[in-house]
């Protein structure tokens, strides 16, 4: 039997987190503006570099003169979503500094509600630039409605995967900041080796070996392939391994994030007041 009271309670918790996060972020307007500007800086250099490289070669793997602008616009939106990772430790770190964290953590607060609340509030805040760059991609290479839904679904899955990562770093921001800093640095290396804004083929062999071990590379590549193929069924059937990686990370990382959060917080609590 469906427990409507429990559903209502969970929805209210999620809504409360969304409302609080949005109001808090709006207070720091310049921070929001820089959130939109920084990804432009991160894709500007790859745009210049790839523009020069295409003078010597017509194609680098999937990347061509016709689509590399679209791939950089996709990279911009990935960078926007990547900020979800830092939103978790940032939000929890502020709560820790303000000494309001114990009130947030008391039972019966559901950690999945925390994940979804921060996740959805961040999506709301970045929605305008995300939609603008999505439209720019569509102008350069139009795609069908099924492909649009497929691409949006992958972006949504990526955001949830980033949320799981952020929750893991967030709990160590509460309980052990040294580990949180180490995880943030390690994650930066993983992003660096994921071919967000450069094609796999321009890297030397030893780095290609490392990139092949990076699940994020396959997820980002699936996003680009999906746009170029413009047929979700062909994309999935032709790329079963990247799709498997996407689904596996989508299911496992948010759950692992909540599990680690609960165990670490229960064992160590809040350290550093």
C-alpha cells in the first residue's frame, strides 16, 4: 500500500532544500555569474586549438570541421553540470561553518532527499545557459525529437552521477577535510583524462591507455555519438559498452554516495568546529 504521508514528507524535504539552496545562491550573484562564465573560458582554448589542428587534418576520430563546435558547446554544458560535484561540499561546508549542520543531519532526514534537493536546485540555477548552448548545438546540427529526448536523458544521468560524486566528497568535507581535498584532486585528474573538450585521437598512446580506463570518457563519448548519429536505437546498439557504463554509473554512484555518506557521518560525525 502506498504511504502518501511518507511521499509527502519526502517531497517537502526536497522542496525545502531546493528553496534554501536557490535563495542562498541568489544572495551571491557574482558567484552565479562566474559559474556561467568559467565554462566559456574552459572551452575557448580547445576551440582555438582544434580550429588550428583542422588546418592539418580533416578529422580526428569522431571530430570533424562540421561538428567540433557542437562538441565544444556540449562540453560547456558538461562543465556546467560538473559544478554539481563542488556544490555538495560547498553547501555542506557552509552549513558546517555556520554551525547549522546538526539541524540538517538529524533524523528522520533522508540522505537521498539531500542528494535530490541539491541536485535539482543546481539544475534550476544553470537552466538558462544550459538551454542557450543546447539551442546553439541544435542550430549547427539539427537533431530529431527522439534524439533530443535521448541527449537530455544522458545529460540528466550525468548530473545524477556527478551528484553521487559530490555527496561522497561532501561527507568528507564534514568529517575529514584532508580526504575531501584528496578526492577533489583525484576527481580533477579523472575529468582531465575524460576527453571533455579534446578528441581521444590527439593524445599520445600512453595517455590513450589511461583514458580507456576512465568511465567518464565513455559517457561523454556516448553523448557526442548520440548527437551525430541522430538515432538513439543505432547509438545504443552500436555502442553497448558505453551505454552499459552510463547505466551502471547512474544506478551505482548515487547509491554508493548515500551509503558512504551515512557510514562516514555515523562513524566520524562533524569534525573541525
